[in-house]
């Protein structure tokens, strides 16, 4: 994530969602990139990748409630 985005986020009190760590976690050993990206060499997400990003964004704006 670029420093400019971090500064903008902080200056405007906006949540910053960086999906990198989530994808590093998801793409552990023996997990093909094609599960979350269009191809093994493409950095553009597929539908499953976008679903993961959407979950991160939703959690940033409205964190999940733990069961009572």
C-alpha cells in the first residue's frame, strides 16, 4: 500500500483496506493463484478474489459482532 494512500486515509479519517495480507494468508502452500486471481501470473482478482476484498471492506466499515 502506498504511503500516499495511507496519508490520505489518515487525513480524511477513512478506513484503509489493504488486502495483501489476506491474500498472502489465502495463498498458502499448494493453493493455486487461479483460485483468487484470473491466472497464475495475473494480479487481477477473479470473482472469489473480489468476494474476499468485499468481505474486508465490509468488515472495515461494520466489524462483525461476536456471538453473545
